[in-house]
C-alpha cells in the first residue's frame, strides 16, 4: 500500500469521532489489520507490545519497542511514537496515555495477556470491543482500496484461467494446490493464504484441506483459493469437472449459478445483508437442495479475508456503496460431491453489485 500519511490521519480522525459518539476514552489497537488500516504500520504479533493509543480527542501515539522504531517511522511517518526499552513496562506506558474516566475500547487482535495486564493496571475502568468503532469504517472502501481489491481479483482471475489448463486426473489434491499457489504468485500475488482443492466426495466439505486423495475421472472439484497483493485479499471459487459431468452435477451447478445471479440482483444500496442471502437461498430451496446449502452467502473482504459486512440471516445491516463482499452459494452432497461459485463484488456508486472476478463461471471440463 502506498504510504500517504493524510489518508491514515483521516481514518484516525473518523475513528476518534466515533469513539467520542460512544463516550469512550480511547481505542487501543495492537498488530493486525485494524492497526494497518489506522496507521499504515503492519507488523507481526509479538510478546513485545506494539499498541496504538487513539484518544477520543484525536491524539494518536504508537507505543512501540525501541528496536522496532525504524520500521514504525518508515511505515507511519509523522505518527507520534512512545518508545519503550527492554527494561520498561510497556503496559504502564500505554495506560499512561489513556485519559481518565470513560471506557476503553480494545482491538479484537489484542492478546489476552496484554488485556489482562491492562485491566490490572486500570482496575477502575470498563473495557469493551473496538469493532463497533473501526469495523464500519473498514467496511466502506475508499478509491485506493477498491483499486487494490480490483487488482488482486484480476490476478486471481488470471491464475484461474491457467488453472483450467492443468492436468488433474491421477494427481493428488495437494499437488494441484501447490500448482495453484505457484500460479497465483506468477500472476502477481505477494502471498498465498489458502488453496482448497475438494475432489469428489471431499468437495462436500466446504473448507476441505487439500490432501493425498488422487483425483479421478468423473470427479467434480471445488477450487477455492486466494491470497494478498499490496495487503488486500483475493478469494475466488470455481467448480471444475474431470471429463464429461453427470446430469446430476450439471443440475446442481446450474442451481448454484442461478443462486449467485439472484444474489447479484438482490445486492442493492439500502438492501439488508440478510435479504441478499435470502434471495440466493430461495433459488436453492426451490431447486430442492436447500438442506445442502450450509453456510452464509458471503462475507466482507479487504485487509482481512473475512470482515464486515456478512451476508447472513439475522444481519439487517443495509448495504452501502463502497462495501466489498463475496457472493458464494454452494451445494454439498455428502459422500458425493460439492459445487460452489464465488466472486468478490463491490457495491458501486450506482448502488448495484459489480463483480470484481469476471472469469468464466461455467462448469469447466478439465483433463
């Protein structure tokens, strides 16, 4: 991600405003996507505390180990740093920056050991999750984030185009998964985070770990893979078939394809997330496979592979332009096969769902 201090300052200002509206004293955010979103600083989790203390009045200080100071300065120019040495107590340093009185919101990635020590250091304070403050901001992507999501989705599309040329029959799922990972890298991904290769009956497990099963002629194969490029995530699923598919496989795939199309049509500005799920689910119910659609329709995506908004029954949150999410209906027949089709879509400025993944969604026949 290009370093632009004004972008991150604006994000912190908006987060501080939301903290004020909730009568919070401060947000405390440790390494993870929230910290990257608010500061531009992405660093591994560690027993050495790194913590952004963002007060409700907009003051921001990054508490950081002294040995990590050069990286922090490079990633977050202009952000005030509170360095701590190996002999200091970083929890006390962070606690000293928190204004008195009101509740403190902590990021969901904060280690329990840090939170417990903060609670002991500030025993008279109430602690609550920071997600209600930060998640709604992250859910609505700005122009640079949408460009990053589009680029990484196009990279995944290019990889899938080449995946269809692979030899599947006689090879293990693990071998095919390694090929997919290599193709993602060749097409521009910085990191590959998962490759699901669910062949035959394994395809009925939505998050199957690619294993040693040898792929055979007549197998339907669920291919779900993704990773990151410039921090932002891809996630795409297509179902292929080794040799000509059976009538049942075609029937199931058609139902999933129509369900995805219904999801796209339903995803409009102001529509509740749960209603998009319901639109796709109705198609699968009417096709007679409702029992076998066993997960939500979709999840938000950005700096994390799964984030707000979630397209699931019970979520009445209205969709707004700038939201990015998967539309991924599936049918899973135990002991037989599974089918899933997944794209990443964004609600554009016209208030309609625009696919970022555009590669062929048909039931491809592979060798």
